[in-house]
């Protein structure tokens, strides 16, 4: 089955070969593009790849002419929150596109006016750095527009939430509430709560009605269709509990999950997941258990990423360390000794340093080749840290769309870090030049792989830019490598599964500034067309 817009069509089930002819091939390996290419599929496998004049097309083949378009491996988002993106699309107030604080408040007010008293209003995606007000939402903003409903609105990064007084009352948050798990409850000059919670949403989250397993399963279908429409055939979903992982398995069983999912259990869920059995042959099933996910710090947007030096625009803080370094070391060592991969969120240079020390200690205790431990985000790094990443064979899992959103003169990165430190952020060129396996994801900010490719190619700091072919490789083969899947997916090569996407236009000829404007034309998973754009 595939969908085109909102319409679902039945595909031809004949087993004749399918051939994609005439497109410019970017194969995911970093090699130069191949013009006028031919890619032959036999059911779920790629069986031949080359130029039109070098490859014989089977006489009984179904030929699809993609002349003038670009063919590449299905893009793999190596760090996102896929299930919860689907839940948000189904049930929450989406604030990603708001251009001002006032516009965000109008949207929330509209939902409050339509909701029954006492019903929670949950929203996400607001970004004060895109607003002329350039400040966080507070309870003072939310109370007048939703006096009878508890409200929780997550900043785009997820590391800061704004709540109103009704939500504080529902969660039992008082003037005396202090967080004990590394986060921060903002207070005004009089010691009163402002409604801003930095990396301590756990104070309020238990009181917010949770999505049911049925909603989670339905949301995975919504998220899958969205991903396919953007050329994305695989995701790594970060930090899940046993309930969410169970929803993935149920969605696959019901045919609602349509992309490959490498699911990362949070530390609390690891034992349960392992006991259920985690070993699946790569690509035999859509769902594969991935690395153990944990958080070491917060985000630059929330000023909770842990830095060696204070924030440029808030000199009284250097961010938050969310785990004691000794706890981080033991968590990583325990997973490592059990033969598991780890994926640790570390954005600031101080947090990165702690993770490097912990992985080095785990490897000292038990040397192990091919461990593929990951640092999620890994945004601010020194030359010495990049060298350690190389030596320890760590995979930085980075989000180039952050650059598209928040880097450059006057940007959020520039405000938080200043000119000098901003140059040390998201150093893609230096990492690839060191031979580091750099993987790309989005963290849902926004979820759109081609926007991430565009961002990496157009990095505002020229020394950090990479080529189109390298950016595609980071979003395909290297993301597959980060999930131990590179032998089966991630590139268009003979013998691999036919996870393929086709974009309108020839990206290799397009001005680099216009790459993000090209739309997905067709997406295949296992050789089956699951999405085709409306004509």
C-alpha cells in the first residue's frame, strides 16, 4: 500500500523487477553523483546499480522514469522522538510556526475556550528566539487566557516547559518546591514561581493525562506517513519506556508502522526490555532495540546545556549537569559490560567531557572493539575533544537542522555562546576530516531530513560546511552504521534492502541555497512504494 496525499492505493503485487531509470544517483557512500542512473529492484532487494548505458534492463521490468530527479537512499533520522511527534500531531497544540509570543497565546486561548474546565491543555514547539519578544512564556502570560485549565507548553527543545498556576496547583508545586534531580524551578525576585521549569518537567508530567497505548499505535501511523512524505525511511527514537516500545511492536504487527525504527530504551526501561528479548536480525523486522539513552545536560535554548564557561547572555549560569559524573560512569560501564550500546545526550562542552571520560573508563575496564557508543547532539566541542572522539571510536549523533534554525549573526547560538564559542559548535567538517562516523538526525526541530541536509551544506560558519554527498551520507549510511545496520541499509548498493527516496529536481545541480526547497517525489521501503506525491 502507498499513500498519495490522503488517498490510499493498492499496489500491483506482481513480482517482476522494478527499475528506476534516469535519475541522478547520490548513493549514500559519499561518492560523486551518477547521472542518468539505473537502479534495479527485485522485490525488497537492490540487484543492480549503474549508468543507463552500462546496465541491461530486464525486458519484463516495471520501468519508472525519474529523469530530472534525484534518487538516494531512504533518509534515516538518527535522533528524534518519533512516537511522541505522532502523539503531538494527533492530540496537542502545535506552536512550531508561531511568529510571536502573542500568536502563541492566541492559539492556546482558542483551545482553552473550547476545552471543558479542568481539562489539561498540552502544547509544544514554541521558540522564543524566533519571536520579537525573545523571552520565555510564564505563568503570568498563561493565567489570563486559561484560568480554568491547567496548561503545560514545552519549548521546542523539550528541556524547558512553561506552566500556569492551575497546573502548579494540580501538581502540588508551591513557592517552596525545589527540584532534586538536577533541574531548576525559576523564581522571580520575590521568590515566587514564574511557571518556568528547566529540565524538571517530571514535577508536573505525572499529573498530565498520558496517551493510551491505542493512541500511541495510531500516532505511529500518523508519524510514519509524515516521515514517508519527507523521504525518511528510518528513525532512531530516543529515550523510550516499556509502554512506548510495546506500542512500536503492536504498530508493526498491525501494519501501522511503515518505517524502520531503532528504539532507544531509557535507563529505567533497559532491564525490562532485555528480559523481553532484544535481539532482532537487522531489517528482518521493522523494530530493532537500539542503545541505552540517558541525559547528561539540557539545551542551549533553555540555557541548561553544561558549559565550561558561563553563558554569554546569562553570565550567572553555566547550565546544568543532570547526572552526577560518577553515576554517568557507572551507567555507561554497566551497559558496556553487558554488551550494550549507549547514547548519551551531551550538548555543552563540559557535558561532552564527562561523557568522554565515562566511555574511556568503560573501555579501560573492558576493552571492546566496535562498541559504537554515541554522544547525542555533541554540539560544542574543542579540537582536543574531537581527537578523543576519534581515538575512542565514538559516534557523534548530531542535528544539522539546529544550525539552520539557530546559527549565524544575531542567532540564538550567537546570543548564548558569543562569536568565539559559536565557531566551535557543530564542527561537521573537522569531524569528517578526522574520519569520524558522524550521523545526522533532527530531534524533531524540525523533523525534515532534507532541511538538515541543506543546513549542513549551508552552515553559517564556512569552515564547518560539508558537501551535499557527505551530508546525504551522514543522513543515510552513517545513520545506519550508528544502528549497526550498515550491511543491509543506508546506501544504494547491490544486495541491500531497497529503502529509497526520490526528490524532485537534480540536487547535484541545484544552488546549495535551494536544496531545502526540493520536495520528496517518491519513497520506497523494502522495494514497495509507500508514498508518491500527488501529480
